[in-house]
C-alpha cells in the first residue's frame, strides 16, 4: 500500500474511532463509550490481573479484543502494521568502538545503522549527543560525519571518542532549533530518537535545503506541541491534542516488577487524592503538578495532607485516609482495564504521526520508505523514515 493511501485510510479510521481513544480514564471515571459498548466494558472490568498488563502492552491483542465488540476496528490493526526495514551486515570494527554506551542503547544504534543505506554523501548526525551513531557510521561507511549537539560537554566527550576511534567526525555545538547553518545541501541526515520539534525541524529545514537523504527515527512526538499538533503534510481530517500525541509514546518495555509496584501505588494514591478532592470541592478532574517521589514513601494519610496543602484545599478530616486509599486502589483496578481501549490505538496514532512526516517528504520530491528498524522489545520507538531525493 502506498504511503499516501495508508495515511488517508488511517486518518479516516482514527477519526471514526476517536470516541474510544481520546477519553482518558484517569480523568473520566467512566468514559462515554462505556454506555455505548456495555458488553465491552463488562469484559474489560472482569479481566484478571494477570491479563491486564499484557493487554495494555500487546496492542494487536487489545485491538482483537475490541474487534469482538466494535465493528471495523480490525482495519486499524492492519493499517498500523509496517514492514521491517532490510538489515545489512555492519563492517568489522574494533571491539571497543562502543565504549561508554549502555548495552540496550548500543543494540539500538547498531540496528538503526544496519537498516540505513549509505548514500555516499557526508553525514549529519542530528542532535547526536556524544556521537555514538555518527561514530559507528563513520567506521562503517568510511565517510566524514558532522555531529550537531547543543551540549558542549557532550561534544567534547564525543570528540575524544572519535579521535580514539580514528574516524572523521567533527562536532558542532549548536541549538538545532536556532542554527541556520545546518543541515546543508547534499548531506545524508540521520537522527536516532530526536524528540518532537527537533525531528520536525530537521525534516522541514532539510527538505528546504535539499538534503539528499534522510534516515530518521522519531521520538516523543508531543514535545514542542502547544495545544494541538500541526500536521506538516496537509489534507488530513484528524486533529490531535498534545495529550493525544503523548499517547503514542506512553508504553515501556523495560519496567521491573519493583518499578511496576511503585507505579501502581503512585497511580492508586493519585486517584485516591482525586476522589477525595472531587468529593470536597464538587469539581470534575483537575490537573495537578508532578508529585515528589519522597511523598510516596510515607503513609497515604500523610500523602493526602501534603497534596491538600499544596493544592490549597482544607485539610482532610481525621479517619478519611483509609476510605479514599481504598477508592484509589479500586479506581486503579478499573482504570488499568478501561485504559486497554485507549492504549490499543497507540501504535496507530504513532504511525499516523510518522506518516505525516513521511508524506511531507514525499510531497517534496523524495522517495520514502517507512518501516521498523528493530523489534519492539529493543525499543518501542522503532519506526524509521528513510527518504532519498529523486
């Protein structure tokens, strides 16, 4: 399927099912779709704990569950599936090339490099940190690399690593959002997990300056979005809020059991505070600032007092803590199950966002491929936009 065709079909599909994925169960105790699809709601709320975490992370399985109740949802799954990009063997390199790189990050860099085809042009490593990706490409392709990075300290560290590896890699300490010098015509621009406005800036400025090739793995699409995402490619009906774009990157595949328990307690306590605040103020959900970790190390009663003080509310009366902590855990139980519906559309929204970038380049004379450069278990942000000027 052509990218433009996939984009239009996915745009229409997500718009059609917006009432399922847009509501946030953390804010809306019972989203409106619960009344429209009562059998789906009942099945979700009855799920055993052992299945809940898996369904929140296994998007195809979650969409299959929805498809039993909601006609047409299966099409979203098909539109969200993208091919794996061809992998090429990397050239032999010294065993210490990956000095200072954590193992998972090294695997991501190597997978990205293996899915990237050399254009025969000088490389621009965009927002490259210490230049680990640029250094690997310089070693593999024997081509000069410029790594652009805002942090001068990281540039200094990267220069040392490049010199030790004996590669042609120069560092440019500059703000990617401000520089008018980079990117440059004829370059091969690469970016591994440049966040939000940074990857959008590279694609827009690079296309305007006739960059020859792009290989971009986007990340954190919501960064730089004010209230609503502004599509680059045009012709789309769907409008995403900042929270909608954040939904695309909410999952993790590396949480330990301890981290999961800590997350669950934090969620239950915040929901318990929210239940108490709704009762005393009569309001619907209101956002509140991030909670310091140290507040989670005491008892819920103390947490409730601190939250009330910070939010300018009258202090809770004695003896209510147990009641609202129990409400928080019950809401956490329900939220984790109702959120399966919202989370089932995460990949579809991410693909929609990536297609917007890919189509922007295609409309400007590039041949573009969109696929995954590694397995999701290595990184959920595994989409690669590969574009070559025709």
